[in-house]
């Protein structure tokens, strides 16, 4: 029943070695870098494995990887301490002895000499490499990497420190893989291309329904959907021939844009705050933000963008009712009549902010982020967003979000920035 | 040569399913949560695997996992869309048919009914479960999980959405594993205990030097260090006998505290903003924050803590010079004389904020987050933090941070909150 995928010279697996990666709350960022670099030369990473610093466990993972991938890239476990045992595990799997290699030693000594040091006993271990392996020089640190062939797979072993691993990927690993591909008969693999679309405001099922029938079995493109608190992400991934790809992808991307319409707020690496920032720059508008339930998150996001000082004038975080009155001039009577979490107060906050700051736009949020603060009529997750652009009536919108305090803050900030984005887009069309 | 570890009923593997996790730049945060919950009941996660949405690849990974782990926890690929094929892969590996299960359907219908909906055709697929599997109810979303035994391993399949996976881990997975351990003869494994200490203000090498000699070869405890933009994390991990553990760990923890002194700001899951919040509550003080370079991040962090409205009164994000004058009363002449990024302006911002808000404390930041904005005398990363507590002289501190815009904002917010923490601690001792 089990259809285990065969080794393909064009598919890869990454193995991250390190007990900290299993328990430490640290994510394996190396593997994402490796995946991107390999995609550029048409190599798809199909599996990622994380394993602790036990020789037998590393050996088990490596031997599995060699069965299912043509290229195996291991990071970590090459340091000088006793718990670093990647080289021993590779030697065990491949049945090779570890020998001290002159070229490894020379590179290490040269590196340490730059820092005015000579290798100590622990560091000398780092010059050990399995017999038959090729040493991969480390242009930054003292531990060299190495590469060895095993059962049709090319195993590349690199240090886990990102600043050492990254140049080694570029300078050693990529050229070696390209040379390997040259030697292989048959067509060279095409670079993997991935186009990403970011949406806000539609449930995942609705995005799915809108994209129905877009991809047929014959289309050499994979469609992916991913829901998160800040919206649903849509991806198109392909590895087909370059000429086909350009045509097919641009046609599909156009269809995605048409079907997702104004719910599509960004593409690729772009963020909501960058999109909003570009629109503000383009229209030479400035903004001030008055936040209650989002507590500063909208201002924080807007100011993550380099150059934001050109359009972000100020922000007011008005957690207390008195702050809403002091900083924005929201009438005490309005808060008493409707409550701080109300459409009326959201509007008064946006207008007060815009007028006091003298900016083109005032944007506001007021809501109940929870877990406390709910009343019978106003549940946790009830959020109002207000926008005053100085022309026409101010806009307010009501939302009812689910999730914990942090998620409600995130979704509220996304909703407010999206309201601003749509408002700015309408102004552009005028 | 290869010593493949045998299946242990006490070891686990996590499998995260989703092509997005391979390429999308999104880290697999689920596996860290699962690792922590399993450690509490003595189960060690020894392998983590990430695999894309291909049925054959998922099947391959699952069958490997069942060979090397006693407990396999899969997340993701249970959604309603076509690329969700985890249940098909499990059925293929175990040789079971997929059948629609009444208990799965009832739970799903009940959930959807709460939202005023009925299951559509795609969602009905989510009630499919391999024959012989036990349904694991999903108290939050529509897709149930399930568990099935295969070759001595207990395979648990959960949705990938963290808010659904987490309660299912607590309510279904942990009790099931505990029951399984009860049935197994022999000694129950000891819970893995991990104590974490958070420091700010010391370089990693300095933390390392301070902890030197703390752990000897005979100590059944592992010491870990991990540097990040918000400080260096220290961990003590042990799985020894309960009585030994309590004594050894508490003695070691006390030594860590003594050696790290006031640089230690939190332990365990606690965050800097929670520590500061508790001190404010305890001392019945209120706070207002005036932010320039941090752009709202400090207020955002303070208001991430439930109940923050008891002590956070307001915040002012003063990106423009005019905002500093308008909102905080910083004299135009002061900005002209010393520049907006200066010790003098940081102090005026803190004092102005405190006086205008009428809070116990005013906290401020002004700096150059980059990449633009540097001058010959003021480089990117130059940051001033100010604190006015109404008694005694206001405090200001100068920092020179490295990193990109986002890192400089993070470090600045951490430095400001730490200054506040130390100030509050001094008040407590008086």
C-alpha cells in the first residue's frame, strides 16, 4: 500500500541537528534559507527533519534521508563540544573512518590565526572528516564542512551557525550541485517558482470556492491555501519549463487576482503595512492612529516599514476613557451614552485624531480584546474600526473576532489597515 | 554499522504536514507546543519531520516514524480542500479503508450549527476516518482528529490550526498517552523538567562565563544557552528521578539566580511585560509611554498582558517633531538645540508624558531605527530611553544597538521595559 517516493537526483532533504532545535523554542531558520537557495537551481526540498545530538538518532535520520532524496543537506553538530557528533554519525552510516584531513586543518589554523589563536584539542576534532569525503571550506568560522556520496545521494554537511552556513551554501554547495546536475544525463531541472497572494476578509472555504477549477489535472502548477489570523494565503508553485511557466503562471496569477478582487491585498513578500505605506506616499497623505484595543499594534506595524516617518505623524493609545477625552477630545457624554466600545466612540476617536494631528487621515480602533471586559451585550471580540479622511462622512465598521487576546489584537489591526487600504484605493481611482 | 534506535514507548516523533511549512517561511510552532506538553508526562520528542502535501511523501514519513518512535503525533492536512490528504496517507500506511464515522459527523455538525451553518460536501470529507481508528473530538473547529495503532506505535492525527490542536492535545492526546503508559508494565518514565531563565543586558559569552563550573559531568542536568534579540536564555533540563530532581534542580536554579543577579528578568513562560505589569499592580502605579523609534511596540507589548488596562493609561507615538511638542510639550528649542534623538529630548518626553497623563511613571524612547536617518554623529542604532517616576531626577540611558530596523525596535523596547523593571524593583526594596 505504501508508495515510498524513489530517490530523485532533483529532490532534497534537510536535516537540522541539535537538541535545542527540538525543545528550545527556536525554529530551524537554516532550512528555509537552504530551501530558497535550492529552489533557484530547480531542487525541491521534499522533507525536513530535526534530530537531537545523539549519534544513533542522527545516523537513523541520515540513512532514511539517503533513501528518499538525491541531495541531503545536514546542518549543525560540527562544533568542538562533546555533544557535537554529526561527523561520527555520518562516518557510522557510510562505514568510513574519520581521519584528520590536511586541507581541513590548514583552513582551520588559518582562520584561528586571524583571531590570534591556535587550535586547542577540542577544535582539532573539527578537522576530522570521513575517508573519501571532500572538504568544504568554511570562509567565516573554524569548522569546515564536507560532502560524501552514499547510496546515490550526495550528503552535504555544514555548520549550524547561519553566518557560516550561508556563504558555504553559495560558495560550495550550489556549485557542487550544479556540477552534479551537469554530469547527470537528461534534462536539467527547472527552478521552482512560487507566487504568493495575501487575502484578508474571506474565510478559507470562500477563497477555496472562488479558486475552484482554476487548476486542472493538466496544469503543471500546485495551488496552496493557508489560513492564519491575518488572512488566507494563496500560493501557486510550479517547476515546469521556463517558457511554459512564464505564460501559464502569469495567466493563472491574473485569474487569481480577478477572482479574489479587493480581498487580495498583497503579493509575494509584501505586507499590509507596506501596501498601505506605498498608497499613502503615492497620494501624499499622512496618517495618525488612535488605538484602544489594539494598544499600539497598528502604529508598531506601520512603523516597521523603512521610511514610515514620511507619512506616520503620530499615534495615540487611549486605554483609559480619560485618555480618549484628553488626547482626542471624545466627549465624556458620548462615552457615557454609548460606552467606550461603540461605533460612535470609534468615529469620534478617528475624527479627533485627524483634527488634532492635522493629518489627511485618522484611523481608530476600540473593542474588547479579552479575556475580561465583556458585558451581556458586548462580547469579547467585538471591535469597532473608524476612519476619517476629512472628506465625506467618516466610516465605521463593526467586527466580531474569535481567538485569544493576542489574536484579537492582530485581527483588529489587520481589519483597520485593510479599511485604510480600501479607502486609499478608492481615492486613487477618483 | 548503523545503530537505528528501537521503538520506545516513551519516545515520540512529530510530523507536520503542509507544503507551506516547507517553503513558506512559516515555522512549525505546533511541534514546540507538543514537545512541551509531552515532556510534562515524561515523553521525549526525538524526531521532528516536516513534509509537503503529497500523499506518498506523508505515507513514507509516517511509516519511518512508526519504526523509530512509540508515539507519533501528526498535525495538518485535515482541512476540507483537495490538497489535504493526511487521512488518505494514514489509511494507505495502515491498510485501512476510510469510512465516514457517525461520532465525527455529529461533532462537526454541532460545531457548524453553532455558527448557523451545515456541512458542505468538502467538509463532509472531514468526517472520514480509517476503520479501527478512534475519533478525537475537536472542541473548537469542525475537523475531528483520530488515533490509530500501527506496528507498536500510537499514531495521533490532529488539525494543524494551533487553536484547535492545542485543546485537543490537552483533552485527548495527553490522557490517551497516560492511559497507554498505565497499561505498559515496567517503570513509568520521569517527566522531563526544563527550567528557563531569561536575561537581558549581558552578552552570551558573559552569561557563559558567569555559569562556568555550575554543571559537572556528574550532574544529571543539561545546561543550554540561546542568544536572541531580546536577550540570552538559559535552560536547565533533566529527566532524573523525582526526588533527586527536586533537590538538584532547586539548588542549581538558586545558583543561576545568584550568578545572573539583576540581569535575570523572568523565569519559565513569563515575559518582560508580565513582570513589569505585576510590579506595577503590586505597587499600585500607573504608566504612560511616549515612543518615537519604537513606534508603538512598547505599548503593544504592555497591552498584550490580560488586565493591562489596570495600569496602562495611555501612550503617545510621536514620530514627527511637532507631535513631540503637541502631545508631550517638548520645547521646540530643545529639539533644535540637541536634536530629536538626544538624552535631553528623551527626558523631556518622559516627563511631559507623565505630567500630561497624570500617571505615576512616564517612559520614553527616541532613536534611529534605520536604515535611513543616520547622521555623522548619530548612527543607526543610537537610542535613548527616558524614565520619569515623579520622585527624584528623571533617568536617561544611551544604547547603541546593532541589527535591522525590526531588531533595533525590539531591543529598544526591551531596554526601556528593563529600565522600568529595575526602577520598580528599587522602589519595592525601599
